[in-house]
C-alpha cells in the first residue's frame, strides 16, 4: 500500500532585529509567519495545561492515546479522558498529535511474568486487534489529521524486541498506516530517538564524536525507512532530540545534528518519498541520559537552562525556511515537556500558588513573538559578521580568545532583519569589551532606535552605539552583559 500523496566563557545567543522599509532587498525562501507559529508544539500538553499553552508560545500538543489504557480488556473501550483533551484543545486553539501505542497487556507478545507488557509488540494473532484499535482512534477524532505511530521504538524503554526496526515496520507501522491512510489521514513515524541510534536493545553507549553520531543516525534511519519500503507508509519523519546546531566548527560535539537534517532532506524529502520532518521531542532529557553515560553532552549543556531553548529551536527554523518549506505542517518541533515543576525541562512552574510559565516557557514564548511579529519570515540575503575586534582596534582579548568571529543566523521578518548569533563571550569581570556586529546591505536611511530585549521577561533597554560605514554597512556595538541570550531590536525613528 502506498501512502496518500499529500566556563571559560558564557555561551551567548544574540538576536538583532532591524526595521526599515525596503532596506533589505528580496529575502530568500520566504514563508508565512503562521508556519512558525505552528512549528512550535509541546509534548505532554495535558488537558489541565491547555489554558497556559499560549503563554509558552506553543500551538500543538503531542500526547499518547495508550492502547493498554483505552482497551484494558478486549472490545472494552474507555476514551473519556482523551475525549476531554480533544474538546479542550479545540477550545484553546491547540492542534493535537496523538501518539498511538502501546500494546494492551492482553494482546502483548511478552514473557510470562513481565511487568511492562505494553512495551512489547502484539502477538501475531493480535495484529488485527491492533488495527482495530487504531481504527477506533482515527474514526473517533475525524478532525485530527496526523497520527504518530508508537514512541521511540529504537530503544528498549518503549519497544522490547531484537531487530526492532523489522518488528516495528511489520507489526506496528504497516498495519497502523494502512488504517490511517484508508481514512485519508497522515502518519508520523518511526519516532526515532537520535540519542541512541541502535539496531537492537538494550541501550548501548552512544558514540561521542559528532561525525560518528551523525553517521550512526543516518545509517539507522536509512535502515528503518528502507526495510520493506517503510517510507511508503510514513508521511512525516518523526525523530527526537536533534538539538540543533549547537557548536563551533572547531568543536564538533555530539549534538550538532543539522547534517542529519540535511541528509534526510536530500535523500528522503526532496525526492518526494516523505513530506517533512518533525522533532516530536526536543528538550532536556539528554542531561539525564548523559548522567547515565548513554550520550555525550555538549559543553554548554548546563545552566542557565533557558539558553537551550533558543539553541534547539532557531537553527531548525532557519533550516526549514532554507529547505523548500512548501506547506505549513512540513516541519515542526515539540518541546519536552509541558509540566509544572522546577526540573530544567518543565515549561510551567508555580508562583504565589498560581501556575505560570517557567523561564524555559517564557524563553520559548519570546521566540514565538519575535518570529510572528510580521506576516512573513525569510532568510536575510546579505552578509553579517559578529565577534570581537571586527571593526575595532580594541584587540586586547582577541589573541587570547581566538577565534573571535561567531556564527550567526539572519532572518528577514517582513521589513525587519533578525540576526541570531552563537558566541562565546568572556565573562564580564574578565574582559569588558563590546561585542561588534557588521551588517551589509543595510543603507543608511536615517536614525534608528535600538533596544535590548531581555530574552526571558521581554524588558527593553535602549542602546545607541551604531554608525554607518562604506558600502552601506552598519557597525553596531553591543555592551558587555551577563545574559546568555541577547535580543536587540533596531527600528527607524
């Protein structure tokens, strides 16, 4: 069946926004900002958290339908809780991505006495029961378009079989996809976690070198998509914890995974085999896995935790715009996760007895506001340089902290320019020099108002130190600061 065609340093992110009518030329690969709004979702966005979703900037919710709970006995169904979730989501303008799984205990191919039977596939004589359950879900929620099939089937926490890609494709994916596609809906899978690219279980220690990790994930995702032409049953490739582009070229640590995105696009999306890629879990689980020795963490994966949000989210947005983002739901990222607490991954917390966004939730909301502040988002076509001493003679720290030019991502938001800069800024007490920015292609059309916006609370601080030099290049100085993320907004007076 074919699918339906449809530190030594404080790690700092700097975002600059400049506004001037017709000052930037034609942006590259422009998309509606509504695409960015629907790019952001959250895992575990339960019914009780729906009133707070907007304050964290997310519009999609990923939550399991749980076969083992909704059909505890054969032909005895209980969808009451999920019905409430779907009704509440509609009320709050949230789109739902159901995660269909895991096996009902009475249908599981599990050893005698096993406590976690739901983590095993259904027995051969229960495949039709699995299909029947999937059909019940799809028919019950006619307004839901996408369904993710199982969760992280490449690790034994959720799928306990040898040669797991074969069993997943044969017993889980194909039977479910046949039902979902027959109803004109779409499949996201295989919910593959890049933290542990494996052929079988139990989990093994992940390669710590960037090139090995990318190669391992490419090798394994090819195996999962190629076996029995599994790609024919998948519309959206669902993966976990790709972590964005988080390191410098001179420090290619484990979680710099944009090359994985590039490979998926070139070999699977561009040829038309699959439609898009969603990171259906992106967040802080890697810290716990790193403590257990399963993964190699990047050196910046430490407090302050809100910096993780920008580093995980902005590179995939930039990548998506640059890779033929042709329909709204082609690319997405779901933050892990929506919960109330003080854990680094929690998007909500309690203050004075009330539920409010945590620092991570606020940081994500700030990004959402930035990218949806205009009708369109594109890639800025001109050169931007950032770092120390680029146009200054104040080079005291340059030799010690070389290299001193930093990577950046430049967007055009309607008539604005936004630049996201990855930088290793020395501690303020060690070196107090300004960070410097050179922006080409920006004519000296008049005076500008420049503000620094706090990356968490949105408070603004006025800045005034900029000039225009030859070739219509703006030179801007950013004062030393202790914030790991800086947002600068520049608008004409």
